[in-house]
């Protein structure tokens, strides 16, 4: 019998949700017995080589490359999971959403305290660079998301239990505490 196939990616975020996945510690060996990882930084496979059962997405959508990656995941994964607050609501990267894009770019490349010797006053604009969007979007505003795992990042236990539930067909239970913020 073939193993369920899992893919993971990180969009506009800090990679903390992947770190939380790695924090399942020795259970990663149990998970490796249950699943096959396809496109993921965990195994460094860069492109889908087959359709996947579960796709884990962390990070919000801030540029044209993020849109392409997210749509590729939706097309290649039966179940798509937004993992963490950046994927669910835009998270910290979305703090720029109330500032005009031009202002953000000027602060980052022209006027910011860490900008040195930009005598030409150039904001990078090359066809090789992904187009920056007007704001950071949560994943569900770009593609259909099947499940949301809240947290910043979600705990290792929550991610592990969610994956085991999804691949074994058991009911996924996200505890109330995961949605409660004090």
C-alpha cells in the first residue's frame, strides 16, 4: 500500500511553522513511516513529481511568485492546509497593508535607516523579480483552503496531530485554546 503524500511550502512569513513541524522531534521518524514527503524544504524537492494528499502552506501572499506557488499547491494537493497566522490572516507581513505600496518601497530602498549610499535612488524593478502586490493576502483569498491551523506558529503537537488525523481519516480536533488569544 502506498503512503499518503505530503507537500509543504513557505510564502511570506518567517518559516516558523516549518520549524514547529520539525519540533515534533522523534515523532518525525513515526511520520516518515506514515507518509512520503514530495515538494518540500524538508527533502529539498523543488517541483511536484506527483499529486499529493495534503499540502501545508505557511505564510501570506505578498507577490506574484507566492500566487503561482499557492495555485500550484491547490492544483496538486487534495487537501490544502493554511498553517499559522500569516497563511490564515496575513500575519506580521500584513502590517504593511495600511500603508501605500509606494511608501513601503521608498522606506525599504530609499529612505530607511539601513539604506546606505543609494545615490541613484533606485527601487529595484527587474522582470526577474516577483511583482509585489498591493497588500499581503491570506491564502484563502487566493485559492480554496480546506483547513486552518491557527497559531504563531501552531504548536508541534497540533501540527503532528493534524497530519496524523488527515492521513488516517480520523476527525481533526483543533482545541478551543488554539483560537483564544489573551
